[in-house]
């Protein structure tokens, strides 16, 4: 493997990879490492779930800090760490969507919702199958729109990111509607699962709303300010 130039910002991530030449094995190893980041986030999240400020607590445990809800902040932190520690492993220098804190948080929380719901809803005696399918479909729609929004973030298209996050929020509202519908209250197993699931859905909404606010701040910045930076 070789990587002569991978320190550029994520908006130009493809151009700035320079002479990076990885084979399938290299990328598979890289992707497995990023899968571990999602599992690590979920481990911290489960440990902090009784805390009202769990989103920020988990971010600290992931070494993101309170303000690292954009790919630019995450890259700045990574670059700073590499400067302090000297030569870094080549894998650490490569940025892809999978390292974006918003991507990791979104994938981890949805993973927990998907797993727990599929385990419960696989038993027709516990969950009506139409409800099982409808809720799972709404989870997948929300995750898909959110991932597309994070792609837009990584390419610096903040307006598109806002539009896609709004679609993700619409899908999330569908999930919340299904969870709070009167029919859900008729099934004790769903009720037992719902309280924890609602908290996770609201955490997703909080993360996305924070990013939307940051995107709108960027869109409202005068062009002259960007030139001065």
C-alpha cells in the first residue's frame, strides 16, 4: 500500500488521496475497522443511555468533543492528533464517509433499533406483522436519507444536506407515529420495547437537528468571511 497525499479536506477527498493504491484486502480491513467504530459507539451509548446528555457523553468517549458534529471538525481533530503523535498508521490517514462522526452515530443507533425490533417482531404472537414491516421500513428510509445527507456534507453541499436530513426527519416522524399510535398500546411486548426505542429515535433527531443548524450557519455566512479564512 502507498499513500503520498491523504491529508486534504473531505470536500476533495477523492482528489486528495494522491497515490493511494489499495487492493480488496486492504479496503476490507479498513471497512472492518470502521465497523468496529460503530460497535464501539454503540457500546458507549448503551453504557450512557440513562444519562440525559448521553449524546455528548458518547461523543467525548469517542474523542470527538462537543462540537465535532461535522466531517470538517473530525478531520481537523485527526490531523491535530497525527501532528502530536508523529508518523501515523496509513489506515488512520485515510478519510472516507465511514469515519464521519454523524455517520457512525446514525448507523450505530439505527443498528440498535433494527436488531432489537427484528428480534421482537420475528414472533407474530408478540407483534402484528403489518406493524413489524411498517416500522422496519420506516427505519430503513430514515437511515438511507441520513446517509445520503452525510454524503452531501462530505462534498460540502450544505443545502442538499439540509434537504436530505429533512427527509430523514420525515421518515423518523413516521417511525415515531407508528410507535405512539394507539394500536401499539394494545401489545404489551411492543409497549415494553417502545420506551427505550423512543429515546433512541429522539437522539437521532437531536443529532440531525444539530447538523442542520450547522449547515444553515454555513449557508448564511457571507462569502467575504470564507475568503478571509
